């Protein structure tokens, strides 16, 4: 009878530990899914073109390396024209710091890759910043063109 009680207690303890572990893993997965990806594709281009995407969206000749940006308080630099963040869902200011390189303006086009909705389409303004709102699980790509 003692052996049966010990076995019952061991099974109960194992069940409780399994439940706790499952809860921890579920919470971690749930926390990870609450974010939204923001990826920038950054290029430099002549402001005289009328077709920024067609003329300037060229990774071999126009991708801008080492451009500095900040999203949700996190600074990052482009590598081969790319930079990505995974902030929480919400309103985010994407701020560039590259006008000192001689660019007079930047043009930005951001869209939700899941729904196709355009989140921003226009110049970044004198402060080289745009504001977008993201939702849970959203993937946003912004094409950011620095004009010279």
C-alpha cells in the first residue's frame, strides 16, 4: 500500500511539473507572438526620378549600408540596405539619422505584408521620421529612399 501511495504522489508531482512547464512555454510563445516586425529596405537615389521603386529599388547599386535608424528606443544600422526590429504592437516612430550624409529628403513607403494595407506613403519630413501603427503578428516593410 505504501508503494501505491508513493507512486500516486510521484504521478501527481509529475503532472503538476508538466503543467507548470507547459504554462511557461505557452506564455513564452504567446509573448513572442505579441510583437510586430518592422523591416526597412533603405536605398539612395536621385530625386529627379519619377519612379523611385522601379529605378532605385536595386540592391546591387542603390542599397544604403550603415544608415542609422531608431524604433522603440532601439538604434540599429543597415547592413546591405536591410534593418529589422520586433517591437511590441502599437504606435511607433521610425527615425532616420542620415541627412548629414548630404541627402536633402527621404521618401518612405510602408505597408503591412499580411493585409497589403499602406501604412505610410510620403516624404519623411525635416525630422527624417515617420509614425506607423502596428498590430499583433504584423509584418511591415518600409522602403526608405534617401534622395540626393
